[in-house]
C-alpha cells in the first residue's frame, strides 16, 4: 500500500536539490529513492538506524518494498541511514516530505494514524484487601482464563 501512496517523484526532487549523487571515490552512492523508502519505513515502524538495517536483512517485505536483493545489492548501513536522516533534518525536508504524503493521502480520502500494540498478559494474583476499609473493592472483578 505504501508503495502506491508515496509521491516519490516530488519527494525525490525536493531531496535531490540538496543531495549530491555524484561520487568519484568510495562506495557506490545509494539512490535517493531507496534511502527515502528506508526513512519512511523507519518512521512507520519507529525503528532506530541500526534497527532499520537489521530489519532489511530480516524482513522479506522490507526487501521487496526497497527492491533490494540481499545477496547481490549493497545494503545501506546504519551510518548511511543516519547521514540521510541528518540531511533531511538539516534542510528541513522532513516537513516537506510528510506534507507531500499527507496531501496524497487526503487526495485518496485516506488517513494515517499511529497505532499501538498492547501486550495484555493475565497473571494470577491474590485479591487485595489492602485499602482503608480492609475490604475487597466491589468494582473489581475477577477474570478466568
């Protein structure tokens, strides 16, 4: 779904105004679109820089979204991800990117909300009478497995 929603061309153009893809020495430059997609995954799944790198190796869905073959392609490391995020931050491109995404979502009558996963574990515990009246709370109920 994210692949169809992202206004890629507009975002890449905004980033490329401040990012140079010309490199005469060193490792090959990773295309802006891949770094942008990694940044979106990082924001969507609330991952730290090392977490994104690890998730790319671990999740086939990330590899497909990024169009990365982990056997043949260069996987961006956490330093590359950090530098890209810093570039976005230093040039105030994060707001531009998310404004473009929100505009595209609005055009399609979609809305993005942050979700929370809650782990509800039931543990056995004795009923408590440790209150002022030394009685059980009448509003408390027990749960059975």
